[in-house]
C-alpha cells in the first residue's frame, strides 16, 4: 500500500468510527514513512474552515510510555475543528474508544522550527485536556502505526493562558490532576514530562525539523500527558487541574449511538 492509500484508510476509520488493522500487521513502514502518512491523513481533514492549529507530543512521560508500550517521543498535528471551545460540549459518539489526558499547553509567539532556543518562541502556558482515540482495533499499535494515525489525536481543550512573564513557579514542580465528576483519577507532576515541560519544546522543535512539520506563530503545543490516559466517559465533566495555572474543563455528551 502506498502513503496515500494508508492515509485514506486511517481517515475513513476516523470518519466512520470503524477501527482498522495496524498498518505494520500488513506492511513494513519506516518512521519517516509513518510521518508522511500522518501528513497526508491530516491533509485530508483540512478545509476552508479547518486548519492546522498546533502540534502535540506523545509519550513524553514514563506513565504513558509504559501504558502503551511505546518509549519514543512522537509528534502529531492538531486541527482547529478538534478544539473544544469554552461553552461547547464534546459528542463522544464521534469516537471509537476515546481516552482523556491532563496536559500542559504552550502558546507559540514566533515560528519554532529550526531555532536554537524554542523556549523564547512561546509566550503563555495553560492547563489542557487531550482526547485521544486510536483508529486501530483494541487501541494497540507500534510506534510507526501510532505516528501514521496522527498520534491518536482526537480533540483538545485549553484552559486560561498565563503569560510566561507572570509565571512565578517552576513548571516542573506543578501538580497535574485529572478529575472526572469530582473524583481525582490520575495525578502527576510537571517533571514527569521529560524532566520538565520546557523540554517538550525542544522535543517538538527537533521532531518537527526532522519530519518536515512547521510550528508556526499562533499555534498551540500540547506537551504530552503526565499521567496515564483514562477512558473518556459520555456525559461527564472532566477537569485538568494544574497547580498555579488553573483548570481546563470539558463537558461530554454521548451514549446515544
Ligand atoms: C498516543 C498519544 C500519546 C500523550 O500525551 O502521551 C499522547 C496514544 O497513547 O494513543 O497523546
Ligand atoms: Mg496527549
């Protein structure tokens, strides 16, 4: 199968909530080819009203790497249609087997690719929630599979932005909590993300440069989950609470299908 066919298969799985076989069960795929499939599959989603809104890192924490059995840090693309804005609810029937993660987001002020200090290219930080949904059966994959599947990206929401200039805490020390319906279901600290969430910017710049992605001014970077992902409930309120940064809140509706 060629790159375009694989991209179409994954996009079909996403649109119709029909999980597909892992690509690497049928064919061998290099990591670079996997990033090409990812780019082609994202292209199929883009329209006049759906543009690239940022990038996301995966497997930046030990907890996530262990949960999924993949230890390489990976990069995916966020699209604007997958952002859940304040006041909107997320319909979980759009997904196959969604999970949710508490994350930290950065706002990009100037283009990051190929710069020596990506830290200077961001101007704000926020709590965030990411919904992931593997387009593969049983949520199982190799690193090449999950890269081709745009790192399971499905939806995200970002809480209030704190300007970096106003930050008086070390991001590595911040407690990151995932709360569902009032119960804390997972807890981590900033330093679980590559030793410090700032490191996520270096990883994003490195991977974007290596695989021909761009991280442009105005986009968002999700640094990767500090804790394991948990199943996304239909009809719930989910909160990412990050000490000192506040909360990102997501309401879900679903279970109708
Ligand atoms: C891949 C996406 C991982 C994260 O924050 O580590 C990710 C997956 O687990 O399906 O988004
Ligand atoms: Mg994530």
